[in-house]
């Protein structure tokens, strides 16, 4: 039984749930603890690493994309107590998101001869642009990614991300626990897991929608003495599809000292 969903996005980044709506969504799913892990953004409405709202515990988290020599990875920071360095990094990333978003929007509008109902802003991601494309064209949400704005597509624009080393340092100073997100979503899973030598945790439970070799993650947990975490990576209103049972949450809770 899932009691903790430690990977949830809100409207602060590319999710559809507002922060205020998270407790009700958690209650519907029977989830007691939710980590709010928006992309490259903090939650100013959460006044501590852990906050109780309407009977649900909200863990202040963040998902930060970083660059390695081989590929880009996503790091999850849990129990955020923001430092000035983390705030500054988030500000820099959001500025780049706005600039990148403007370039993608301009490219799509020129290519399709349409006006997209979306503006460059903090928190803007490609999912927002894909939804806007689907509203005013024959492209579906997924089709927009596959043919227009996905990696290597004609309107794709890469964004600037911090190095793995810098991201780890900034998150480690501000978070109680820092882990690797969804290791099987990267082109080279083995290389991604090797980076766990510098981390505290790894996402062990995740809804990949396909069969993966969990033993690779279990080996990394043992080799690097990691805390296994997990979550649904929810961008919609349904939480708890994947996450931690009570025993797994107790291990995370102990590591966070909450």
C-alpha cells in the first residue's frame, strides 16, 4: 500500500494540481505524505522542509536537471530549507526557461502560421507549449513532441542546466536528502546509477510503463548505501500510482530526521 508519493508536480512547474489541491488529491489516493518536487522551482508557500496541511504531510522538494559528461540527469532534493545559492540557481534557470520558451514558441508559430495561447514565463516547460499547440492545430499533445518540439525536432531548443557537481553541491546544502530520479529513463542507465556514488538516494519505485531490471537499482542501493525512494511523477490529479509503503517511508523519514 502506497503511503508516500515522493515525486509530484504542481502548477508551479508543469503539473495541473495547485499546491492547495494536493492534500485533497492525496486523500483521494489514500496517500499520507507527498513530496512536491517541481522542476527547478521552490515552493514559497511551504514554510519548512515538512508542512502539515489538511491531514497530509507535504515534503518540500525540488527536481533539478543537471549535466554530466555523458547525459543529462534529474536529481530529486527532499526536505528543502532554501539557501541563497539554491534560490540564485533557480532564478538563473527560470530566466533561461523564459528565453528558451520564447524561442520555441516563435519557431512553432512561424512554422505552423498560428498564434499559440502561451507566453514565456517562469516555470514554462515544453508540456505547456505542447498543450498550446494541440489547442490551435491538428497536432496532438504527443504529436507536438514527436514532430515539433521534442529532442532533435525542428523547433527544439536546448536549455542551460548546471553541472552534476554544482547541482549536487547546491542541493546537498539545502536538502535533507538528494537522490537520482527515474534511472531507467536515461539513455545509459548504468552510467546514471554510477553517479549515485555522490548521492544519498535513488528512485527505486517509478511508473515506467514497461518492464525494467530493478536489480540494477537494488545493486546500486547496496553498493552506495542509498536510501530507496519512489513516486508517481504525477503531473495530473491522480497521486499514489507508485510510491513507498510504510516501511520504505520510515527509512526515508529516518534519513531526513523528520
